[in-house]
């Protein structure tokens, strides 16, 4: 009389098949997660670019000391101070407009990419030093990856390797 239970060989074959399927599925899942993080970072870079361009359009200058365009505030990353500016919590004399929404965590830690690094930004405050013939808002910014770009704002993430410049950087201009 034959039993209705599985044999050891049958169980081993099923386990091998499951192992093969997992071996094929896990790399695809890892690739999908990486791509999702890149898409999230690209979207955030685009949002940052739009927010800073809106700031420039609204106030006709980027953040500066005592609301004086000749004294620009050096903003190179989305730290707590930069988040507060876009959230409208500083420069009340300018109207305190909110240009981007942030979570409570982002307000206290800065705006970070999916890999845990602060987003980087370049604002068109004219040539460094601002002396001589320097013209603020000349429509050019300088980035570590691509040098001088013809735009008023650039935002990027350092990517998974957390180095700039690097091949895995996520850029608002590409």
C-alpha cells in the first residue's frame, strides 16, 4: 500500500527549484530597488531646482545677508539652514513664502537623498568672490561633475557611492 506523504527526494527537488528561482529573482529585486532610489533622487533634485528657481523669481535674488544681493549666503547643500529658507522660516522681511514642503525629520536633519547624504545644490550668485566685474545672476552655475552649466540652479545627489564627481551621481540637469 502506497503512502500519501512526500518522499525525501521530492522535498529536495522542490527545495532546489525554489533555490534556483530565488537566485534568479533576488538580483532583479536588487536592481529594481537601486533604480527606485535613483528615480526618487532624480525627482527630489527636480523639486529642489523648481523650489530654488521659484525663490529667485519671487524675491529676484537668492538668500543673502540682510537681504542684500551683494552678500549672498553660501548654500552648497540642503542642510538645516537651506531647508528652513525653502520652508519659509527665515527672512521674514521678504514675506516668508514656502517654496517646498519638508517632513519634520528633514527640518531637523536636512534634506537627504535615499543613500543618507545631503542633496547638493549650486545657486547662481555670480562668480566667486563677487568682486570687480562680477555680475550676480549671470545664468551660470558651477558643479563638480560638469563644470559650468548655463542655468540658475543645479541640484544633485552624490549617489550610492557618496562621492562627487562619480558615475552614479543623480543630476537635475540630465
